[in-house]
């Protein structure tokens, strides 16, 4: 019966495909339609798995910033391993012969190629088990990253495409086979939105436990993006992001990764003795390897928010010019009801544009926060090292070596890389010994300090970093004449989607209407990082739709932010250290008339026309959106028109007038990194927003009234009920129990601040919590405890730990705040320990400050002040309870416990093991 149903399903699929043959003659697998497929091409698809695994381990053990993001690197290694094994199983199942029989059959070949006795065939049950195993491996690969897995399956045998279908013919309830078959189902080319229903993914999600629902939720969100259902995609990605964050909190590294204090010296000596060889570092277990699921959720959700913002641009601007022209003419005619309604609709839509652009910016910055950036060593150090190298090259051995304190070395390492297992536990030692004076080697050379490392998102913060190298380089500076071009290397961790995220940040700023001067700084920093992006030797350079849209926005908006150089020039990869770079701009060569005369090439109008047409045809043939003769002609005409505009200077200072400079030496990232030349709807919408959207719509904010009136307004918040019940037992009991709310789906609150509940709703949507005052954060914690949302409580304690309680400006909270928390929050929750620890640090040298505090809270603070350094909470509490006041210097559990300023210390799963 199952086989009959499977055959009917297959016939239905074939009929649907044949019915669409008129629209598209090419029938291909669904997994060939994913966006950003070009981002994951590269040598990792051909490298042997053993070498790929070794490179991933070597990359992980490198000092920050690593060459490639370890999460992505480990994911592609696991994807390769799973797909290679699934391919071998699929070939065995299709041949019907076991591996032993296949190998033995080659031994029976005689010199004339005649085979020997026929090898025995495998049973049907054995073939089914092998295909089931292959489907399980493919499901694992697609769950890690469906885009990277789709690229890998394209390089493998076609036997994989039917594996899941064979399994479903026998067992239609196999969830993993359903998930794999969703990717391998044949549909008409370029018609994914019409021939991709969501029901198969809904069924997969319902039959999986919550901890495994993140990957299919991400896949369903990507399908909804194709269909233009952005609200549903944002909801799925938010739920998937929350699942990924919960799994990350639940994962605790093994105790074998922690280094006790008594083994510290031995570990350091062994690490130094082996020359810091990465091969001496044990490889991470698969369950301990970082995952890129959270990064994927953030990047895709940011793209969804940006799409929602662009989708509403035209509705926010339609009719605005006509309404503004009436005001400019001095007409005081009151607006009709229809005009008032249209004006209010424009205001609401404008709010949607800016709100979603801000959400996109927040997610993109959170995505960039996973990657490290270093500006290199300071200029003074590079200058000092260069001077000494020149002295040695000139045989000037008598030069006096000045002991420059800028070259001071952190004493716990000697090569810029510390032990990966020790650095996190003993990072405080480097600060304690940093003022102990210079350390010199046997040859009289000072040791080189560590490079400063920042998260990439720090470059787009409100306050710029102070030690960034000058960028862009002034026009009168030649890079090959500067000694810093060799040594002062900036670097950033590579991710296949990093370039697209950088340019999407600029598009989001354009929609937010960031001032041009501030946006210019962000643009320079985006170009600074884009020129450093290099995935060698694992990933090839990828096309970036966001980069193409940003270039189009600059062209159409006539460079409204005032870039001094073309964007392509700013994003040119940094020059190789061993090669001199060509002149950065045409103005350098133009200062010498003879040089310009030698390089000038004259073209007739006919030759220009032929050249433009030839280049347009070549570029149009490589455009993925060209599918027939009509689109091909449109693409060619659009490119010819664009080339004419650039040559006539219609794009302002965005084109490079000097096209005859000497070719520069290419990096890996420069090869075939072309953009989409034809303008997209997103670029057109953003350009229109820049040109037509006013900075303000004339709506004045109401001033606060001196006398507070009771707020009688009813605020309505809409939440997806399933996701809300997943994170809150309070709402689960209300909406799934025997209460009136379960029937109506509505829950009323009369004693909760609408402002605080709005913050909770924003966290529920975005998964991120903004910084608020201490009073607001404590009120939010009480709300989170009342609604029984542990993940919201954890987000609040994380924010307080990292941004408030252990900063230099923190002071003892007001007594009424402490009393409010003590009366409304159970004492076993970690917020009490967090506040007591923070206050203890403030009152450590001022014990008199304990007097005004509530008694119970003062006892907690006193315990924190009295606890000696070197004892964990449990050992100290045990000594107090047994009246044993002989305090040891340290206990063996001290370094197993997170530090006071570590957010991990105040996670509820961790605090369950500590009393204070």
C-alpha cells in the first residue's frame, strides 16, 4: 500500500512538472535554486577530507583573528564528510552489490576484460538500510547549512537525488527522508516560488523535537522569502534563533577542557617546548565544535527586515510630493477625510520602513560581532622594527638599541599566541605582569606585543575606534614607498556572507537616514573590511547582491555622501606584501603631463560603440537573470546605457577616468568578483527614499505633562501563540489549559507597564535586548519572573553583567530598588547573587555602606566581601556552615567556577549549584 501511494505521489510530481514544461523546459532539483550559492564555491569541494579536517583544526588553533570563521569551517568539513559517505552508500545501493563483492569482482578480470563468476547481490532489506543511512547523512548535512550542502551535492553523483524517494516509497513517515526529498524534488527551473509548498516542511517540523526544529524552520523561512511572505519568514527565523540560543546555553564544555592551577606551569612549558605546534593541540570533539546556525538565523532575518523596509518605501512616498506642494504654495485648505487617512497611512508606512531598517541593522551588527578584526601593530612599533632591520641589512651592528616601552611583551607568552586552554582562565595574569618592565631575548631584541583584536561590529559603533590605520590612503601617498605596507597588516576573519552583510549595513543606514557624514565613516569602514575579505584557500570570491545594490544607489543618488574615490577602488583588496602596488588614483599620474601622454589611448566613436557592445554582450551572457532572447536584449541594452553614462560622467565622481594604469597584482578575492549590473527593485526603492523622503514628517513629539494622569489607553500586543507557549509556562497554562483564555486566545493585564511589556515584545521578535536603566532592567526581570520566561531572565542578567553592574560607573542601587527585587523575585534566582556581587565590589573598601541596605541583602554582600580569593562559593559556604574558619589559600574547584564578571556565572543552570 505504501509503495502504491509513493508511486501515486511520484506520478503527481511528474504531471506537475510536465504541466509546467511550457513555461520552463528545464526540470532540476529544488536545491539548485537557493540564494547565495556562489558564496560557498571553492576548493573545499575538491580537497581530501583528511586535509580539510586538518586545515580546520589548524585554523581553530590560530591566534585571533582567525583566517576563516571556525563555525563555518567545521560545518563544511562535516558536510563534506556526510555527503561523501552518503554518495558511497547511494552508489552501493544502486549497484546492489556490497563493497566486498565490488572489490572482489575486479580481481576476476582476465587479460581480455572478461569477468569471472557473478558477485552476489544484496538483499532488498540491506539496500533499504543503506539508503536509509544515506538519507540520514544527507539530512544532517542539510541541517548544518542547506546552501553549502546543496553546493556539495551538485558536485557528487546523481544517485543521491533518488535516495530519499526510495526510502519514502517504503516508509512515508521517515522524517529525515522527507526533509532530504524536499531539497531533491524536481521542479521547473527558476519557478521555485510557484512549485514549492510549505506543507512538507510543516510536517517535518511537527514531527521533530524542539531542539532539532531550528534547521527546518530556517529552511521554511528561506522558502517564504522566495514567496515574498516576509512576516512568516521573520517569525520562523526568530523562533529558530531562540532555539539556537537555548541550545548554546545548554551546551557546557567538558571538564577535560579546563586547566587547574597546579597544571598551569606544566602546560605552559609543554606548549613552549613544542614550539606552539598546532598539531600538539587535541582536536575538538564534534559536539564541542562551534555551530553557525545562530549566524545563519541572524543574517537571514536581517535580510528579511531589510526587504520589508524596502517593500514599504513606495507606499510611504506615493502622494507625498502633492501634499507637500500644497503646503509650499501657502494653501491652508484643510485636508479632507480621505487626505487625512492617506497622510496617516504614509506616516504608518514610514514608521514601518525605519523600524524594520533598524531591526535589520541590529541583526547585521550582531552577525558581524562573531568575526574578529585587528588593525595590526601600532605605527611606532612598526617604525622601530623597520629601523632595526635596516640597521642589520646595512651591517650597522654598533647601533644602540633603545629600550622602547612600546615593545613591551605580555609575560605569559612569547610569540603572540597563548595556549588555547589556558588563556581564558589566566588572562588576568597578563594584566598583572604588564608593568613589570621590558623583556628581552638573548640577542637584545624586545619581544613583540599582541595585536589588538576587536569584533568587526565595533567599527560601526557610534564612537569610532581610536587606533585604526588611515583609510582611504591620501592621494599623494604611494603605498610602495611606505614601510608600513609590509608589516602593518589589517586582518579580519572570513565568512562567505561577510561582504554582503557589510554592504547591507550601508543600505540599512540609508533607509534610517543616517547623516551623510556619519554614513561616510561607515562606508569607509565597510570598504576597509571588504578589501580584507579573503577566503583562501577554502572559499572562492562570491557575487554580492548587496554590493551591486550599494554601487547602484551611489550612482543614482549622485554620491550624496561624498566619496572621494570610486567604490571599486576603495574595495580593492589590500596589496600583497611582496608586490608593490600601483598608484591609487589617476591624479597621481596626471601631475606629470608626459606620463599621461604615454598612457593615453584615443578611440573613435565607432570603436567606442563596438567596445561597449562587445563588453555588454559578454557580461549579459554571464548574468543569471538572462533566461531567453527578450531578457538577453534588455540586459545588453541596459549595460550599453550604463557604460555611456559612466563615460559621460553622469555618475559624478564614481567612475575611474584613468583606465590605462598598470595592472595590479591580484589577490585570491579579486578573481571574478563581479556584480549584477542591472538595477534591482531594492536599489530603486532605496534611491527613491534617499531623494524623496524628508528627514521629518512634521509630527511633533508631545512634551511630558507636569501632572501625571492615569493611562487609560488599551495597548494590544499580538504574538504567535505556539512560539509564546514554547518559552513561557505561564502562557502555556493560560492558552492550553482549561481557562477562558484558551478559548478566546486573549489575555488581559491591568497591572503591567505597557512600556516594559513593549520591551518584552521587542525582545521576543528580535531576540536581542537593548540597554536600559538599572531600574527598568530590574522591573523587566520581575516581569520575566511573573511571566515565567527563563530565557528573558537570562537575557537581562547577561545585559546587566556585560553592560552595567561591573562597569566603572556602577554605584550601589537605591534601597527601594533592592527591596522591590527582594519582595518580588524568589531568592534562588541569580539576580540576587548578581546584585550582591556587584555591590560587594563597590563597598569592598567601604564596609560602612552596608548599614542602609536591607538586612538579607546586606548579608549576601558581606559574604561576598569576606570570601577570600581562591575559594569557590560551595567551599566557602561549607566552611561557614561547619564553623571552620581556617581559610585555605585556594580550593581545587576555584578555576572551575566562572569569574564574577562572566555572564555564565549568573545563568540559572549554573547558579543552581551555588548557594551565594
